[in-house]
C-alpha cells in the first residue's frame, strides 16, 4: 500500500493557522476535510516554540495526492525533479520532496531545496519489476 507523509514546522514567529492552511492546500480538495493533522509542541535550539504539523495518507488517498501533485506542479519544477530524482529517492521505493511553505499557502506547488518548506515523503508499493522512476513518469510527476 502506498503512503504519503507530510510534515511542516510552525515557528513562534508564524501563524499556526496559516501553516496548517498551507499544508492542507497541498492536498486535493476532496481530501482536505477528511485528513487528520497532528500537532506537537517542541522547543527549538534557543528555547523558541515550534509546532510540528503532521499528517499521513494511505492507499487510494496517497495515490490521489500523488496525482494531484503531478497535475499541480509546474513543468520547470518537474524538470528539476527529473534532474535530481536520484538525490530524492531512497531504496527505489520512497521519494522526498520539499515544497515552499509560502507558495503552498497561496495554493501553488514550488519545489525547494532549503528554507521554509513542507516536507513530503512518498512511499510506493509497486509491482515487482516496476521502478519508481517509471511510475512517476506514468503519473506525470517526473
């Protein structure tokens, strides 16, 4: 079964509701009211307050999310993803993405390597002999 793990940090200087909205904006509209987001309050290195937001999708919901990313991401970001795919994959089953938090708040998908990002880990269960790269190409993500 495929899964998608999504995580974002809300720092003390940020509006938690806006970070939550940014995270939910990455989901297909039909899943936004259906998912449960967990919140964990932690302290940063300098004792600053941080809230970690997390959610996980499984099965058909994860597949729907992957296809939504593919349909929403710009061609430029897809080209960057293709060029850096080997750096973002783990054991040919998982793909790691970092999406710009500010862009997500505005309803846009923007691939980033650093800065304020929402982290996405896609783990796919594929039939024997089928590669992650071929699946991502098939759904239009890479």
